[in-house]
């Protein structure tokens, strides 16, 4: 399989999982006070920061393994 086709299939699979995963009511991220709002923001910032790091590592590993 060509490299372009593999990338395209991976993109389709990730997009499908993202769409079908949905974003239902996340009670953890529904703060009721100022402290809870701060903790919710901290959780979201941590998730975004971790995703940036993990995606960077995946890209570097994929780039240098071929």
C-alpha cells in the first residue's frame, strides 16, 4: 500500500472515531463554583498539552522510522 493511501485511511479512521465518539454530557467538566471552574480549566489544559506532546512524538517516530 502506498504511503499516501495509508495516511488517507488513517485520517478517515480517526475522523470516523471522533464523529461517532460524540460529546455527551460530561459532568466532570460542568463546574458549579469558582474552584471547580479552575479545576475544569486545568484538566482541559492538561489534556490539550498532553495531546500536543503525544502527537509530536508520534510524528517524529513515524518520520524517523521510515
